[in-house]
């Protein structure tokens, strides 16, 4: 799942700015920046950007960097507003739409094995599922799901979804189970944003459908395929796709959210909830160390993807008409981000209730960053990324 935070995060979010959950103001408190802790010296620009996010209203930030000098970890702010305990560098957190890279990787592996083609239609694998109000799965390829050029309506924008998930009503139903079929049906009640291939728009529905296709092709859930194909081979001990389990593994910080633009609106603890509300589009849990291992392995041909499939993943589309175009372009579950200093990094970001995460690496995998804010109503992860890779 991904939603807009205080600023319009066009590179890691999906819902429109016109929703009640969008453009939330910073909370009334701010944790002093001098609570920052680091395990090693250096990375001063990164530490300053993390402290700035806390001053902007993020309760806590945790980050990890791996580069030619070794490993650096840092935290700022608090991981628990009641106790004042700081975030931890080994924290588990919900990674939101970072999950999309895992889903895309599985589909590309299946293509390499001859189990499917990315040029197959959605209708071939999910007959009758994408139809109505102008949607036609026979005209949409799997590739268009993965690069967000399908035009399929984003379920996060549906008014009922907004009410149930992005208002205080969510607190009374946080343990409810959502199904992929029900979320796709909800999206189908609304017309497409454009004809297939006629534009670019981030839609979580695309990846909910991708998860359904994985099950149709393999007979296993996408969670099981991710475990067998990615988590176990890479030894990602802190990564899981949790199904309906509402808990975060320990250690973890608390996760917080707000449901109103009002700066004085209450901050709610949403550490626990049923992640099926995000499904294949964003339900994964991971750690900064695991995310760095995943993305650096992904960009090495032959480790997770063959050269041909990796080239497909890294073939990008312009990201609509937002302020980041053309600096942010989108491949198959993977962003190409050209930073202000001219450097290019690859990865993904993702928001979920109680978390705003991101993981990016240089093409050669020699410099990588993963981070998490334990809220999504303030701060800007892109500023931390620019600070780390550009040093300012």
C-alpha cells in the first residue's frame, strides 16, 4: 500500500492528493534532533537529513548504508512515543510498495522459466476478472501491470476504500481480512484512467492482480513463491510476506499515523493490523540489512534474474507529468532515480500505516541505503537519499 504523505511523494506513492489521507500536516510535537545516534562516524549529511525529518514531525528514523568503507547505521528521534526508546538499526518494519519489486522479480523468473510471457494478456491468466466500466483484461499485458501503464483504476482511490482505510474507521477494523478478489472488484466499480499504454499512473491494483497471477501460474501463493525464490536463497532472515498476521517481528519500533490534515489531530499507534489490506501491492516486512542485500543481489545478472529479464526490469517509463519527471522513471517494479548531483540509483519506496520505507543502490551495488520513518505523515525520504548519495 502507498498513500500520499505530507508532501506529494510521486516516486513512492499511489493515491491522489484529493483524498482525506493526503497531504497531512506535521504533528504538533517534534523530537529534538540531538537524539540522533550513529554506530560509526561520518555520513554527516545523511544524519542531518534524518534529524531534519524528525524536526519536521517524523517520530523516528532508522537507516543503514553499505559502501566501500563498510557498514554505517544511524537513528534519529524515537521509536516509541510513550517510553522515548529510540529506533533500532535492526528494526523490522513494513516496507509498503517496496514489496512490488519482490512481486515483479517472481514474475520475471517465471518468464525466464517459460511459464508465462510478459506479453500474455491479463485475461489469459485471470479470465473475467478485469472487466466492466471500460476495463478489458484482454487488452492489458502483464508487462503493463508491472510498469503501471495498464490504466487500471487504483483501488486506493475508491471512496469506500478511502473511508475504511484512511479514516478513523480503520482503527475499529484493523484486524479485518481483505481478499485480492474483493479489492480488484472494488477497483472495477470505477472506470480506467486511460486506455492500456495510453499513459502512466501508479496503481496498486496492478500488483494485486500480479499476485493473483503468480498463484494461477504456480499453484502457490505469492507469499510462498517469494519465500522459496528470494527470501531463502538470499538468507533474508528478517523478511516475510505475512499474509494476515498483524504482528511485527522483534525488534521493532512502534508505527504511527494520523487521519486528518489538522496539525492537532491525534496520532494513533498502528503497529499492529492485518496486512491483507495491502496484499501483494505492499504487505512485506523487512529490515534495512535485508533490503540492501535484496537490491544489490537483484542488480547482479544471474543472481536473481537472468540478464534478459534484468534488462526488461530496468527498461523504464516516464513517471507521468509530476514534478520528478524525468528524474524518476519506472521499470518493472523498480525505480530509476537521477539525483540532483547527477548520480543514478535504483530501488523503490513504499508507505504503509505506521511506516515510510525506501531502499536504493547504485547500479554496481557498491553503495546502498535502506531507511524507514515510523510514520508517513511528515518528512521526506527523498531528502535522506539525496543526502547520502550526493553528500548534501
